[in-house]
């Protein structure tokens, strides 16, 4: 949303703030995030853009608490609550939401059942939530029967991203992290999802950190600030014009070859959650897979 709209305020005035300060994090001794400072307030949209491997998904995962990442320094708070000491579900209850770059398939659990459980856990009226789910299905032009099918199983990339957006609409988080919400979407689905998120910034004062490669997402979801991430640090921050500048010149043109180059890849290290992690992990023979895992990795 535009700054003018923020200043005008909305009928549901809220004042949440995600504050990230000097955040450093890595995997298996490899430092990926090297000092991130960012403040996202209710109603604001912050776009994070950056070359492949610059640490964008790592930032989203570390904030949401994916097992296996080590926080090496700094802090992240939501309304003053230290997020980094919480389990992922506690971060969700504190008001943080993550739309995954690669939404996870959950056989046996429908989107409807998932949202009803979340509503019950939050002490919300389940009948009212049912009505909200139906309203969101219409807003997003989602095939209604998909709500009762196993979550994300055998869905197209676009349908999965609509599922993520629908959850955001019903759960009404304070701050949403969107990791490439636009990837895999056709033009109509992109518009529907981006408009839905933009409306949430205005209707309920949602604050957004939107990771994207393309300024087209920002045509509908209007960024107040754009930050360029390279090698784990923000190297440029500016207004929405920065996204257009990037589109014109590319990362190489803006940052120079060294910063724009893919971070050294090396052999990926599998993320193994701590022993007491309730989800188990890729390395644990009995447990289910890491719920955040990128299935294409
Ligand atoms: P982006 O989302 O910006 O493309 P990522 O945050 O996914 O980048 O990755 C940033 C860097 O961290 C990359 O160099 C990637 O290879 C590395 N990385 C991410 N996860 C792991 C991991 N589990 N083990 C080793 N390196 C990783
Ligand atoms: Mg990524």
C-alpha cells in the first residue's frame, strides 16, 4: 500500500511491528545472513529482491523457525516478543505467517481441516471461519472442491500459491512473509493473489515482507520500500522505483558482477533438526520430512 494510505489509517487500526536487527544466521557453520536490519510495520509492504542464492529464503525460514538453521547473532521481535526463542507454531500464534516458496504437500489433511483446527486453537468461531473460507475461495477464484482435497497434493503451482494466500486471508496474521508468491502463477492467478494481499494491508493492516524477483508482483501489491539482498546483506534500499531500476539493469548492472553472482554453491548440507524436533527430519528414519523442505532441492 502507499505511504499516503498508511497515514490515512484504516478502520481497523493496528500497530504491529516486526523488528529485525543485526540478524546473522547460517547452516552447518556456513554464514548465509550477514547482518540484516529491517522493520516492517502494519500496513507496510517491503519487497526483498536479490540474485539466486543471496539468502532470501533463508531469511524467511530463519524468521519462521525452520529447524536446522543456526542463529549466529542479532534479534527478531514481533511486537516486542523475541521470535527466535519460539517454536514455529508459537511464532504463528504470535502473528507471523510464511507463504512458502514451495508449498508442502500434506496427504490426509485438507485445507478446510487445517484452517478449522487453526481456528479452534485460536478460540475462533468455526462456523464463522467456514464462511470466511467460502468467501476467500470466491475472492481468489479457487476451484471450490480443492478446499476438501488433501492439502497441495497433485495441485498445480498456481493452485498451491492460491492455497497459501487463502490461508493468509483466513488466519489474518499481523505480518506475512511471502517467499516468491509469484513463482508458478499465471497472470490471472498472480493478479488475484497479489490483490488479495494488497487488500489485507488495507482492510486489516497486514504488514508484508515480499520476496520476489519480478516487479510484476508489485504492480498489484504496491511496495513502500524495496531492499536488494546480495550475499546475505542488504546492499540497496529505496522506494518502488528500485524494482523498476533492477528490472531494467538486472542484478549485474546494479550491483556489479561480484555481488550479483550466485553465492558459491558447494555440496548442500541437509538440514537436520534437533533430536527433540517433533517433525523429525530428512535425516531421521522414523520421522516425517522437514515440513519446510524444498521438494526440488
Ligand atoms: P535465495 O532464496 O536467495 O535463492 P537461499 O536462502 O535459498 O537463497 O540460499 C542462500 C545460500 O545458502 C545459497 O548459497 C544456498 O546454497 C545456501 N544454503 C541454503 N540452505 C542450505 C543448506 N541447507 N545447506 C547448505 N547451504 C545452504
Ligand atoms: Mg529462495
